[in-house]
């Protein structure tokens, strides 16, 4: 309350002096619109310079651009965005820009069309241009030579418009001559085509061939994929304007985040990256060598363009970030599209707007810019630009020759131009194409195949010949070429059957994709051969999982009889993929005979049987755990899954349940906990004494005591009620036991629990609720009411009541009665959440004038603020809320203040709370993590995943409440609050709070104080921090925005005397043995670095050093850093110098 | 579709308004509100204005102020598959019911069946209990279609309320074979004929008017030949001249006899105001940004939902223009 009380007082004073223009909130932040102001604010990669190619009024708020084969740039602009006003004309336009004298500046501009409604893509070709016009794709054409469209045809319609920054967008000619198009989350599209209806509900990518009028969905998901680039071999990479996983490798039927109903999704290649709009491979002679082949992705929030380097990895790629191409301090610089130009320069479309989109900021906010727009051109000093060629003037031979141009744009434009020519003249010219020096002949052969497809005269023979290439990329590309029309191709099955056993996993991935297109019986039995002989990575695994499901009608009936696959392993993969009890006996006998015995496979079987098997099958598993020589890993896996079968499917193994009791004696905590849960689920009365004594021994082992709660509650009856009642009331019980007893009683009977709770809460040490009493009430429908009632005439100390108010205020059920009761019981004034316009005005002024972002970061990182638990910055932090990496450059300051004070006011897309209420009154709030036929998995605000049986669900609604609790900032002084806002407002802007592209290790775990360290460090040195001691507790610890790891902020691990250490460890995955390069910086004299158990010598008296670790065995490497506090130690940075092909970060969840 | 092209050439361009069959009650009356409901063939009709112009002119000079609302939606099924946003088809049906109960039309035209006929064996609805039956061969598909259509008729009838006079079932028009590389639609047309028969049966069972676009455009005589110039852009989507024929055959089927649909370049004002009215009405009933204005993100932009009804006076203004334009057409027309 501190802050709000003082804030109220300050604001009264401030109000008197406040500016009158309250409706102009923040307008003073509007950046200078002059071109020169933007030019001065750019920072470029070495050797680059930037010039203005075009600007308003020719382009205003450009949304997309593409080149035509004459070397002219087509730009589509939408000042109408975000929403048409009643009475407003549909006047958005497409302009053709031309640099006629080659000076790098557009000197001619023609309005090709001026009657569009929020157009979001333009693609010249076929003698006109294809334009995304909200609900429809238009083909506009000029027939009289004035470059103004005079013919208008709707070529596709039925695209959704539920959100205008998600409309159909990102048009691109593919190398095979199809038009590729993307749509985003919330968009529900229903196309009628001459081939039938095609629907895409949510994000995804389409391809469309104008001459056949065939449109199909290629992949699904991603939140806002406004970037698509083909690499030299025709593989597709997407970027996402709202996801945060950098570059996404996509392939047919791949499914990514937020695709509705998806039971499995793939991830991007750069988790924790800023969001991007646009994507382009940098190619061509004008560019410096070190940029060639990189993929550029504009970070429109951070006003910069990121670069990534892709490296082959299994069936997919790894991607690592390298230094930015360009960045700007100018807040209206919004790079939203990037294209290589016909002169070899890089062109950037700058949407130009201080406000980035329309979710959070009012449609009619006057700060929206609806006039300006810029096209920037980036060139390099060392090389001349290329002359712009008009490909439409070339004869067929010269045009074919352009297919070997070093510039990808020229190759693509040559293909587009070929579509305007007679195939009879073009194809012979293409056939005679020679192989330039230094170019893989198979790449040239592939270009010929693409030319044939571009003319819709697919040369299948040439594609098949490429399957014998030595280069796996050529083989994969050949399969992709075959893929599109595989259903009409009699050879396709034979082709895929051969390719499925290809030595390279990416070729197998495409073989599976081809199979998925076929209407023959053998698709899945053929595809499953892909699991043998290569490492099954996530992408190939996904493709196989997908075909097993999509084509289940082709193999399931056979599998009921006998295994139709070549091995039990393949069978297990397939039955798990469909998640149905098919061939259970075959699998179980393989388990019985020991044919299947690896921990992973046993876990897989247990998981599958628990989801699909019969009580007899569960008993088979149970018997497996009871064997004398059963491994604890198997026991653990099976008991866990028996518990979920009991909970989700309400089924139990046949046979004597008392066999379970032996596990209640287990020394293994996990096995005990699972057995305790099962005892309750199975109503095993004989287990009660064991559960009871573990409950009472909570002080020795809290985890076991927690685990007994479920069991004791399920066993229920007077004995359990009596136990909870007496422990909650007993004077000798610890607060932990009391809390657990209240929780237990509340779950049995909320009213009875509430009566107990009041006194326990009144005596809560430090006014805290560490063991979840409030949560127990909020987790059930009757709970809040019961607690409110019990509080009617009671008093609570303010701190514990405040905790309750915060928890209740962020509960999706909105228990207002409980909030009021808590406020009354502690005489709390309702928290002031909203600021008046004038208060907001002065707060924003304070942020601008006196806010200290460095101190703000410290506030942000305080454990009591809990920011880091939910929000990451550049991948460092929790995943419950949005990554804040560039929030400052995308959100206005008033938005940030509102969001801190009133989290429910604006909720980021994808972060809505779903409230699931069960028939028994229990409720779960959080984000839906995934679902299948039987269960729904909800991730709550603590990151915990709750598996909920669908059969038990009474209702499932999107709640208007944010998962972020209000009042988190109530503990702050006003100056601290101002600093926190100043910090958030700087995030992503040029300066100290923009995450650098360096590969700093950002996810760490820090060691909690432990009794062992004080004495053992003297004997064994720092190596004790690398020991695998079970009772060591490692908590998540994240790097600061700069990448620095502040050792003084870590828990203080006690050493000898007054020595206090900060200790952190991390894990990275190294792909091959040999030297791996790191850089470490900080006060190296006082730092200890360990690789595994080995201490690495650091040079003395320097502040940074490059070090090489010798990796003997590829795989996980543990790196530990420790430092003695009190000697001026501050931040330590550990940077990986090798790219992601060699060293990959491991997510903290996997540590 | 050869017969069509013949008919076009034989077609008299004279402007003559509806000549109703003797004794028949005209379907359109002054002040009528008319709802056009269906899939893409209806939805796209709003762009050329031809279909509405045909109705407006067929009604004749004495009938005034007909207000037509195009509620077509690409890919829609009888279950409302296209009309739901984030929910199941049920939500789509409710959306249609809600707009129909708002408009309270006197006449409703329904045109469904293309999607179902083209998706035999593949399934054409996500409606949970009908998903599988819709994929189980011609019989299953037809039965599911009839059931869904019957429910739709019943619900729309009650949604429209007491002012409703007529529901007209219109069969889907045939598909055209435009030759390689476009697909051959012969098989789909054979299926469409079967669906047409079922729709006709539904009309009889429910005592509704029925207009057979399929037969009128030559679907029954279809031998793979196509009108020249083609009536569709791709075999499926009708072009402006295609809609002219569809309009003409619609009013003929309604009993207006051999009337001219003329709603072409000779009536530019009428067509232009119809197109403009349709554009405005689209922003009114299917506004962009629904997620923010009315659905689960309305706490962010719901304040702007107030703008949406501001389209109403603009639409009313265009309706006046439509009426003025049609009266002008009638005024310039020689008396019979």
C-alpha cells in the first residue's frame, strides 16, 4: 500500500501543476517525423550506409512490398488500418516505385490502385498484381499501358478479418511458381475452390497456383507469421510477429503454436527471440561475404533488423543470432518488410508509426501515424551496386541464363517473367542452361525443375533424377517438388519408399511428407521405416506422428491382428501416436519378454497404456513394478501413469490393490508420493496409517506430507476430518502442518476448512501464506464464499489479508465477496488501481524526468516482485506471461503503467486465462497447454500443468482476468515504481536495455545455502559445487538484459568464516567432441569457473578472456561459476562463441 | 452448358419489367426486407450487384423500397460451418439466426449444396454429430444435408418471426468445365443434380418456393461443353455476366416470367448503388476486428464498437439511391 498512499498524496500536489492537455497523453513522445531525424538515428553494421528510396506521400504506412521483373518496387500501404470509420472511403493504395536513373532513389511513382481496404500484401506477376484485400485476394491488371489498374477480379475469397493485423499477408512467389500466402491467429478462412472447400482456422500458410486455381494449406499455426523466405534449396522459413521463437522451419502438415485444437506443436529455432515481421535471405554480389546466406528478420518493436545464421541439424536446422544489420533510436522506425533489390542492395519497408498495432492502443488514438512511410535502401561501401535490369526485355535464352544469377531475387524474377512467355520457347532455353563454375550441378538441375513447375509443366523425370544426388539438400528439394502433385503420381509411392531409408533425416522428412499426400494403403507402414537408423529429432518425429494419425484408417485394422510394421518399436511409435489401445497385447508381451526394456520405452508404454488401456492392461503394468528386479525408473514411470489413469479415466488395475503398500515403505520420495496418491485413488484403507504418519512427519519431509494430502482426502471419512481438525487447532503443530491441514479440510468441506483457516491465517508468521491456504479456497467453487463467511466477524493482520486480496484479485473466478471480506477483516482500503488522466500525465512526466532504468531493473529482479517468475526478457525468465524483450519500444508509457496497475485492462493475445470449472466445484485457471480426447492440460500462474479429465469438466470459458495478479507494485515506493516503469520503457530501445545478439548464457540455476558447504569447501574447494548432491537445492536464476549474471544477487552460500559465495550453474548441449570456445568477463581474479568437475584456469588481472573447453564426450556440459562476494564482484558474462550448430542452449526446464 | 450461350444470344435486350404468370401472387412487395443466405455464390453476388438488380427490377415500378441484405458466406454449410469464429458450427448458426431476427425479413432466399456435393466421402461439416455421417458416401452425405437444411429452415422461420412471407430454396448452379489445367467437374455436376433433387423435395415437403438454378443454367443437359464466354472464372465462381444470367433465371424461377434482368451496363446507377450499399452493409454485419469489438478482446477495443451502427444511416442513404435509380430505370422504359 505504501506506494499508493504516497502516490495519492503526491498526485494531489502534482495535479495542480499538471498540464491541461490530458487527452493528449503522451503526445509529447511523438518522434520527429523528418527524414533527417530518422537518418541520424540509424546505427548500421560496419561498412553499410543507408539512404531514403521513397517516402510519403507516395507511401504511407506501407505493409508489404515486392519487385516486378522490370525492376520496379510495388508497395502496398494502409493508412486505413486499423479499422475503417463509417463514412470513410476505401482508399488504401498500391504504388509502383521506379528508380529510372540508377541513383538508388525512386524518381517515379505511379498509383496502380487506390481503392483498397486494408491491403496487406502485393505480388506483381502474370501481367498484373495479386493483392491481399482483407476478405479476398484480388488480381488487378492494367490493360491500357498507363500502369493504373483498370481490371479487377476476385481470385480467392473467404478469408477471415477478425483482426486486421492478422489478415491474409506475406505473398511470395515460390521457386515452383506458386503464390505463397500466410494468415494469422484469430483468422478463420473458408475458401471455396474448384477442388472443394479449404478451411484454415487460425494461423498458417497457403499455397495457390493461379492456372489450376488450386489452393491448399501447407502448415498450421504461428501467431502472426509475417515473414517467409525460401533458402537456396527451396526450404521454407517463417518469422512470427507475435511468437518469440525467431526463425521457424516449416514443412507440410507441421503445426506450430496457437493452432486451434492442436494436440502437438513444434517450436521455432530461436526460443526467446524478439518478434519479427518479414524475412529475407541475404544474397548476391553486392553484399560483404560475411552477410551472404544470413537470414534477416526485422524486429519492428525493437526498431532494428536481426540477422540469423542457419546451420543444418538433423531433419531441420539450428539458428544463431549474429549482430544486427541496422537499428534505430527513432521510435517510429518500424521495419516490417525486407527485400533484396534488383541492384543488390537491401530494401526495408518502414511502416513508420510510434504505435505498433491495434490491440492495446485505441483504434482512434491520435498518436497513430497515418501519413508517413519510408522505404530505406542499405548499401555497402566495398562493392558497387548492380545495374537494374528489365528482365521483360530479355529473350528466352538470356532469361533462362538469369536462373543462375548469384542474386536470389534475380532468379525469382526470371521465373516470374517466364510465366509471361510461351513455355514452348522458354523450356528449350532452360534445358540448355549451363553450370557456372563453383555451383553444384545438382542445384542447376533443381533450378530447371523449378522452371518447369513455374510453367506448370512439371519435369518429373528431372526431379526423380535428383534423388540420386550426393547432396541431401538436392534430394530433399526433389521430394518437395514431387510433393505438390504426389496424389496424381503413380510413381510417388515407389519414390518415397526408397527415400524413406535415405541416410539423411531431412530427406526422410520429405519422404514422409510425400507419403502423407498419397491415397494408397501402404503410407504409414512405409513411413515408419524412417525411425530406424537415424536419430529421430523433433521434426521428423512430428511428421511421423502426424501421418500415423492422419492415415490411421490404413493400418489400425491390420495392427489389431498382427504387427504390420517391421518391428515392435515401429508399432509402439504408431500406437502411441494415435493414442488408442491398438495391439496392446503385442506391446505388453514385448515388455514382459524384455524385448522392450529401455527406460524411455517403458515410460512411453506406461504413458500410453494409462491413457488408453483396460484395467487388465493396467494390472499388467502394475505386475511389472512388483517384480523383484524391477528398476526404480520403471516403477516410478508406471506408478505415475497408474495415478493418471485413476484420475483422468477413473480406472484401476484389476487384482489385489494392497500390493501397493510395499511402495509406502520406499525410501524413494517420488515412488512414495505416487503410491500415496494411488492409495487415495484406490481407496486403500490399509494405507491410512502409513499416510497419516508421513503427514505428521511433515517437518522432516514436506514433500511426502504434501503427497499424502490427496490420499488422505480421498480416503476421507471422519478419521481424515478429525486428523485435519486436530492438527489445524493443535497448539503444538507447526504452521506447515496447520496449513496442510486447512488445505486438506477445505478440499473435503470448504465451510469446515474456512472455520479452521481464520485462526491459522491470523497467526501466519510474517503475514505470509507459503503453503497455499488461499489457493486451496480459490481452487474450488464454494471456497471463496466459505472463507468470506468465516471472516465475517473476524480480524486479520493487514499483511496476510493483503496477500489474500492479491491472490483473489487475480483469480479467474473474480471472487469479489472474498476480496471485500478480506479488506474488511484487515481494515484495508481498496487498492487504488486506476490513475486519472492528470495523475497519468504526471506519472509519465516523472518517468521521463527522474526514472532510473538501472535501478528499475533491480526492482524488476527482486524476488518479492515475482516479475521474473512469469516474464522472460530475451528468453531469460518465466514463460507464463509475454516475453518483455522489446516492450519499451512497442508499448507507450501509459500502457505500461496501466498494465502494472490493472493487469486485466489489456491482455496480450495468447495470454488470456481460461477458467475450467469441474462438476465437483474445483476450478483451474490458466492457459490451455494442450488437450486430447480425454484430458485438458491447463498451465497455471505458477507454471504448473494441471491435467484435467474432460469427463469432469462442467464449463470452460475464457476469463477476462489476466493471470498477472494486481497489486504486485503496491509494495513499492513511488520512486521505485517510476524506476520500474522507466526500465520497462527502455526495453528493446537502443541502449543498455536492448538484448545484445551475443550468445550469452541467460538461464542459470543458483545454489541455495546448504549445510555441507561451510566445512567441505575447505577440504574439497569449489568442486563441491559441482557435486551431484541430492539435497542441494538449485533455483532458477536469470541473466540481466545485458547478459550479465549479478553474483551479489544470488543466495549467499556459506563458506569458512565470513566467506559468502554466489554459485550458479548452467548446461549447454555440445554436438561434437573437441574444443568449444567461450568468453567470460567480469572480475576474473575472484571468479571460479568449472566445466563438469574440472576447474578452468582463468588469466589473472584481466576483465575478460576467451577460454576453450575441451569436450571429450558430446552432449550435455555442465558449467559452474562461483564467486566470493564482498570483493567488488558484480556481473559475470559467459558468452558462447561457437554457433548453434556446435553449442546449443538447454532450456532451464531441462536442467 | 452450351444451351446457355444460345439463350444469351437469343436473349432480348429490351427493357421490360416483370411479366408475372397469370394469377400468381408477386413474391416481392413494397417495403420488403429480403435476406440472401448461402455460400460463396451468394456472398460474391454482392460484388457485382447483378443478382439484386434483377430482383429490384423484376418487382416492377409499383413495388417500392425493397431492402436486400446479402448474408452469404464463403464455404458455408447448412450447419453454419463458416459463420462461427472461435466456436463450433453451432455458434455460426446462432450468428445467422441473430442477424435474421434483427432484419426480420419478409422473404428469405437460401442457396446451399455446392460444398456438400463436392465433398462426398470427404466430409463437409465440423458439426460434431454430423461430421462422420457427412463423410459416409452419397447417401450419408445427402441425409445429413437434408437434416441440416430442414433444421435451418425451421430455425430461420422462427427467427424471422411473423413478418416472414416466403422462404425460397434455390438450388446451387452447375459447375463449368473450363478445360485443362482446371479440373473436370462432370462428376461434381452429377452429384449436384442429386442434391438439387433433394432440395426440391425439401421445398415440396415444406411448401416452399423452389428455383432450379441448376437446370436453368443447363446443368441437366451438361455434356462437358461450356458457354462462350464462360459464366465462371474457374468453373465455380460466377463472373459478372454469369451473375446476370443467375439473376435472370432467379426472377424467372420466381414466376416473373421472361423479364429482362438488364441489370448491366445499361443501369450503372442502380448497380453502383447496390454495390455501395453492399459494401457498407458488409462493414456493418461482418466488421473486421470482431475479436476486439465484440468478442473476447472487447475489453481492449470494445469502446469502438459504437462506430459500427454508424453505418446504418449510410446504408439507408444508399437504399434511397437504389430506389431512385430503379425508378429512373422504370421511367425510361417504354410502356408495354
